[in-house]
C-alpha cells in the first residue's frame, strides 16, 4: 500500500498570496470546501463542508506563516464529525517555497494511508490522488483569477 500522495505546482504569485489562499477561510472556500465551520487555526477542529458530498471534521496541526500549513483528516470519509485524532487519519501538508524569480513552488503532501484500515486505505488513496489533481487545478485557477 502506498503511503503518500505528493504534488508540486509552480505558481506565479507571492508566498504571502499563496499562504492566504490556503489559510484564510474566505479564500479557501473559493477553491476547496464549500464551507468551513469553526476556527481554522492551529489546535482547532473545524468542519469542511463539501455540499452533497458531506462534511469532514479536521484537526489543524501546524502553521508557519508563508511557508507551511498542515491538518489531519479522515480521507474518503464523508460525514465524519468527531475527534480526528482518535481514529486513523492522514496528514495533509502544504509547503511553500519561494523561487529566485519570486514565483513559488507549492508542494502538497498527504501521508498516512498505510496506517489506515485495509478496507478503506486503497480506495482512499485512489480517491484522494485524483481529488488533489482536481483541487490543485482549481487552486491554480483561483490564484490566476484573483
């Protein structure tokens, strides 16, 4: 079982702009979940709303302004609401690297699939692998359009 999904994209935007699009709830809902309920800050457990696809509670793990943001969630699990830290979960990380031309590389990593129960691990990996391709395309479109 593969444990990690990793994607890299180059974006012609500042690290501040990219970080805001990942961490500011008013911007995140324009490219990722439709809603965020609760505080979207380190140590908090907000709920992502995906419309007809359900709601997923997350745990915001860490944030380093303009460089890094991470949360834990239950991949492929619609309607999970509860303490994410008490069940097998994955870690979603956004790393922002500023390049010499002032553009940035965004590296998305989701890891922990190998520790999930076997009945959901492979399906979750496949679902999220395609899901991140879709969402990062939306992210790029949002950054270019704003």
